C-alpha cells in the first residue's frame, strides 16, 4: 500500500520535479 502511495507522489512530482524520480529510485 505504501508503495502505491509513493508511486502516486512520485508521478505527481515528476510533473514538475524530474529530480525527484532519481532521489526515489536511489532510496528504493
């Protein structure tokens, strides 16, 4: 469930902050 929420947040941030994807990927 948490993964789904993170994915939604990640997609939302990707719209204006592509850097977030790199950060999230690093964390995972």
